[in-house]
């Protein structure tokens, strides 16, 4: 009887993901006949057909679907075991995989990275900026150790730890700030042109929900996929935007414009996979993050 090896699991998953032996073989850097032979060897070992090869696209059988679910978990657990073995408790070296939603790169990631490097220069940080749903999927797939995002309806298996409360506000450039002593009524936004994050950002959904709730219809003149682009645009034009207060406070050329009613706050959270191995680097970064949030005086979560 053939011996089941880890490469058989990786080969099967590659074919399942690509739906094609040729493309999977290219990804794996092996020949297509070798890949096909290895999958057939796995099927003979298990005594069951895992792939349906009769259509134009190779598909998993019912047995294959069940088996690949377990295979993915097995490979993920083995990878975690390898990291645990090589984990250095004195933090002289280490590796941390962190995912963040884009707004945090503008005001939080810089200080966090500086503090991490100052305390633990041997830890290598792999930073990924992406959407919250992708962060949570990556945590469950063991492609990330931690994520920084917002409280909400999280995927099963993702555990949030509240960090602080983030407040958003209307912002203009210093040369285009309205001269008024009272907060701007939200309905007055209909007379303003805004530059906002594009619709695939959680922050934009938060802003749009506020506009809808108060029946406000501002004119969206610019949509951008980066906070830096928005700050540059607002500083040089008459357009306004909506940004976290922490970003506005760090930019002397940006001016907050109070709204009535104000935009609702939201809770920033540190995300991890439930039951995941927590390396020394992960534990150190978690403590460091809580320390920095306290030091910078961010509003505690409710």
C-alpha cells in the first residue's frame, strides 16, 4: 500500500483550488503527469475517488470535499506546530503576521511599528493592509496571527478584543474651513462636495449609513482608495472629507468641522483566531498595543 505523505495533501488542495491539473502543476512546479499520478496514488491509498474528472473542470466529489476540509485543517495545524517549535520566548527573534484595515495605516501602524522595533528589534513584522472580511478569512486560514479592525458581525471562530473607540468627523483644509461657531447641521452637507473612501471600505459603509439615517445627500466629487490621497486632496482643494479624529489631529493643515448630530463612534478591536497558537511575538505585540493605546489617550471602548 502506498504511504500517505504531506505532498499528497498539498497536491490535492492545489487541484481543488485551480480546478485544473495543468494550472495546478504549474503552481506546484511539477509536471502534469506526475501530479495526476500522485493524486491517483492518494485515491488508491484512501480507497475512494476524490476528484470528478469527467467535466471540463476538475471538481471535488462529495468524499473529496470532506477530505479537503480536514486536509486544510491538518496543514494549518502542522504549520502552527512548526512555528511553536521555533518560537523564541526571549523575543531575540520572531515573526508576526499582522493584518489591518486601511484607516489604521494613517495613524496607528506607524507608532505601533516604532514601538515594536524599539522593544523587540529581533521580531520581523509582515504587515498586510486589506479589508476586514479578508483579514478574518486569513485569520481562520492561519495566514495571519492578528488583525486590527472594528467590532461587528465577525466570522465564527474569530475572537475580538476591544482596544479603543474611534470617532469620525468632517474635515476641510485650513484655507477652506467654514467660519461658524455652531456645529454644521447634517442637512447642510447637500451644499458641500466631498472626497470619500471608495465603497469597498468599511469606513465608507459607516459614513453612508450615517448619511442615509439623517437623509443627507452630499455630492461625492472624488472617491479614493487611500487615506493619504484624501488628505492630500482636501489640503489642496475646497473639498471636504470624513476622517478619524486621530488622523485630523496629526495634520496641522486639516481642520475638523463639528457636525450635528455627530458621526457615531465605533470600537476598534484586535482580532485573532479562537484557539490559535499564540507565539511569544503575538503576545508581546498584544501587550504593546494595549500599552500604546493607553499612552496615547485614546478613548476606552464602551
